[in-house]
């Protein structure tokens, strides 16, 4: 990789565009402009591939937990609610699974974010991509927002058509008593793309808004919501 000027050993490399999209590997060694990876690519990248390298999380399993907040975190009209969440992937997570958790009385049940910051020196965005995570068989009760995905940015972004989140699967989750939105896909002060996420057989009870999609969120698939 031309232009490398630091040691990226133990960082993760993620393909964010082109051939091999969504694959991530850990960097096991840095030798000038040559990086070695912990395992081979299943789909070999080519000249169409764009990679990001960063301190990303991958291969987490969050299973069978009981996560209980307090009533003030979700109560409508409350002026002192807290920014609590049952599970919150806050920028740069790939290939992780959240399954069979019981979450209640938090502001947000389960959410994933992609973060981006404009890098003045390079004139490009530094995206922390979030890709191919699975959330299934979870129960979320009494929250403000149940589940969802969003992209955030800091400073002044460029190239706002960059891909931020893709391949998330939300399956067989039960969301009851979400006071604002049960399932959300949103951009906050940015238009980085959220694509190809699947909402499959989630059950929503007693929520004023079951699904809210805003911004350039393309190819979202809702199956038997």
C-alpha cells in the first residue's frame, strides 16, 4: 500500500468498496509499505477495492445477558434521561453477533453506529465502517428507541456517498413499549450510505412509530415486520 507511514500491526483492515466488500482481517505485520494479514482473503481484492485500516472491533458474541436500566432513561417528557443503551456498537464493528439478550428500561435497546471524520491533510474521510453484524432473538422492553443503525460524522465531511454500514441482520427481535421509534435507520448530520440491511420477522408492540428510515438508506429489506 503506497504512502504508509506508520506501523499498523494489530490494527484491522476492512474492504469498504469494490471487490471483497465487507471482508476484514487483522494486520499481523508492517514492513514498509507491505502489510501481512492474519489470514488470506476469501475474495481477493483488486484495483476496484478500497480499504480502511483502524482500531475496529470484530467477532464479538454478546449472548444471554439481562440488561436493566432505570425508568428515567426512557420516560416520555423526562428532562434528565441518560444516554444508556443495552448494546451499542459505536463505530467500526464487523462480523459480531448479539443474541438472546433481555434488555429493558434503557434509552436505546440495541444500536450500531458508523463514525467518520474529515482528515484535512488527506482531503478524505476516515470512516469507521460497521458491516455484517447480526442481532437476533433479543427482547427489548420500555425504551425510547428499540433497535437500529445510524451514521455520524465530526468536523466537515467530504465524499458523502461513501459506504458506512452494510449487511446488518436484525432478526426475530421482540420490541415492546418503545416510546419514540421501534426500528430506525438514520443519518445524523451526514449522508454516508447505509445499505443492504435486513429486518426479518421482528415483533413490535405498543410503539407509536414501528419503522423510521431517513437519509440515503438504500436497499433496506423488511420481511414480515
